[in-house]
C-alpha cells in the first residue's frame, strides 16, 4: 500500500467532483479503511449506485479495502484526546490509524483536516 485514501477523497473521484483528476492516479496502491468504506457505501446507496460494481471497479484500479483491526481501534480511540478539538470523526481517526500502522501518507479532500499544523 502506497497511501491511504480518506472517504472524502474517494468520494471526490466517485462523484466526478473537482479534484477527481488528482485522486484517479492515487487509486492504484491505495488502501481504504473499512470504516471509511462504510461511509462511502452509505452515500453511494443513498444515490442508488450499484455498490457491488463500484467496489469491483475500485479493486480493478488497485484500491484495497482494509479491515478495521483491534490495533486500529486502539489508535483511533487514543487519538480522540488529541484531535477532539480539531473536529475529526471516528472514521477520520480510523483512516489515520490505518495510515500509521502502515507508515504511509493519507490523502483527503476534507477541509477540516487543514486545521492540523
């Protein structure tokens, strides 16, 4: 895995929003936390997207959905104390935990993340 995609980055690509061209080359070698995947699925189902096809297409492009492990849960919970004032959700912290476990960067389109130094 080269990097982790946070849900907002993947949604930019899937919805064809501005910046999709930046995300597209990141799909090959990307990991996505199962927690973020649940968020993406929820939004896709709301839009009546064929989520099985969407998942297959992403897998064909080299994106892997990774489990949320006990280790990730521990890191995400501990991050809450430091990140709570920044407004990051459990899904955001799950993404950070996955990236930390693999020592890879995170890509996001969420402006809230810009609050970090």
